C-alpha cells in the first residue's frame, strides 16, 4: 500500500546506493515485494533478490518484473545454490533491512549473518536495519543492539558504522542501521 500511496519507500536503497560504486553486485536478502532491490536495479546495479514467501515473490514480479528473484530461505543460500540458478556468487553489498534479521527464527542470527558473509566479495559489506525493541512487525522479537553486536562478531564480521536512521542520524535506541564488514580488514 505504501508504494501505491506514493510514500517514500527507498530510504534504505539510497543508503545502499551510496555505499557502493555504480554497477555493483547487490544481494537483497529477505526482499519482500522487491522495493529495495527494484530501486537499486533502477539505479544501475546488478541485483539479485532473495525471498521465501511465494505471495511476496508473486507481488515482486508484478511491481518489479525485471528484478531477478530467488525463492529461498536466507539460511539455505550458498554460492553453489546461487550459481545453480545462474546468479553471481559474490556481492559487493548484501542488503538485510526491514527487520528481516528479527523476523527469522530465534537464535539463527549468527548463522544468518555467517551465511551472508560467505556471499561477500573480498571488500563487500552488509547493510542491516532493524528495530531492536518495539518493532511494528507483529512476528518480530526483541533483539538488543548488544546481542546483535555479539552475533556480528561471532559471525566473523565487524560493525564498520552504526546509525539510527538511513539518513545517517546518530545511533538510537529504537532503530539500528549498521554497516558490517569482514573481520580483520
């Protein structure tokens, strides 16, 4: 409905676009109806969207017919599964926004981050956005920043930047925007 009503639904895409060079390889993990992947595709990037919900995949095909969509759970992604579908296996940026990390099954956050880490190009990064508490998503749960930071480290990643919004406001308690990179860089 937001798109149909003309609401600005591309804040995440604007930040993602600013994080990479034109024509970058981007994975939209938990793409939903494809609003971020579609916006990044329109900005000239090579985008692959991943979504497991068949209804959302159908809607994405209507809204963004040119967006390549992979029907998969994030935890099932691998370079092999992407290659088998004719997609790239290394990404300059993985987008994991819209509370996707807290909509997954409890205690899968480290595994989700590690799965996505394994799809990064050597200088690749992950853009994460979620409500650590009081999420508007009915099935989301509490995920304090401290727990997230521990899971990031356990997944072999480092928090490069942390903000409170996609417009780069200072860190906040009600929303986390983080840019992750491989540890040891």
